[in-house]
C-alpha cells in the first residue's frame, strides 16, 4: 500500500515539474518576442491594404464613369432615331390624272410581265424600256404643269384627244399605226420566222412565243421587231427546245 502511494506521489511530482518547465519555457519565448516589431508590421500591412483598396476603388469609379458616358451617348442616339421615325413626314403632292394613269399602266404592265419567273432577267430590261417610254410620253404632254395648263386653257376634251394621238390608238390623226399595220411591219422586218416562233401584237407591244430550237434566232427576231417605229416594247417569251417535242 505504501509502495503504491509512493509511486503515485512520485508520478505527480514529475508531472508538476514538467508543467513548471513548460511554463518557464513559454515565458522565455514570450519575453523574446518583439511586440513593437509586430505592431509595426501590422501597421505596414494595413497601409498597403488601404492603398490597394483606394487604387481599385479609383479604377472602378473611372470605368463606371466611362460606361455611364457610353450608355448616355447610346441612349441619346437611340432617342434621336426614335424621334426621327415618329416625326411626321411631309405629304407629297398628288400627281395629276394623266401622270397617275401612266404610272398605273406601267405597274400593270410590269406585274403582267413578271408572271413568268423564267423570264425575270429579260423582263427587267423590257420593264426599263416601258418606263423610259412612259416618261417620254409624259414629257410630250409637257409634264405636270403642261397638263394642268392645257386643261385650263384648252379644255379636257382637247387634252384627251391629244393624249390619244400620242399613244397611237389607231384613230383619226393617230401618230402610231394600228395593231394590224404594226404587226404587218413587224412580220416583214423579222422575215422568215424561225420554226416554232409565233408573233402577236397587242397595242404597241410585240410578243414572241413558242418553242424555238435556236435561241439566237429568237433574239435576232426580237431586235428586228424592236427597230420598227411605233413598237414600244418586245417581250420574248420563247422557250428553248424542239417545237415538235413541245407541241
């Protein structure tokens, strides 16, 4: 029993000595630490962190101001564009009756010719010729002012008669020949027709139809027909191929 107590007391005494030694060692290390140096280092790190924070804050403000300026410019441009679109446009003066009829007729002719998709490129040139002819006829009437002045001074009946003569409707005093006379001149100019070619005259427009084996022959016939006085336009609606195979 006494031996056990002696062993316990010995162990406790050793533990107390160890703790005392550890405390003394810790106190020595604490005393060796330079508190002022730690304080200076902490202050230095804090200043550096503050400088970085201020620099990043300035950069962020500059970028924000630049983005705000760009956004303002874009908003002003967008607002100006919307105002231009919403601003009422000045009304155009209406064309006289003669000019309106010419434009309507030209639009109807273009719509009719554009029906054949396979001939769009060729018909574009024919439409341009129709437009030029319409402008020439309109110029012969003296333009907008000329039409109005003639109606006021000569009366509507006289102006209509002159318009009919310029258009060439085949009536008394007509400048252009009738359809029959024009077709006869066209056939004479073309000469011997290529096999499969059909010629028709409607008003002052010549239509070439049919399946023609030689496309160059059809083009040559169109050029000859267009050279006839009184022909406004030539519409080549021929197709390439054997006329017997397409019959």
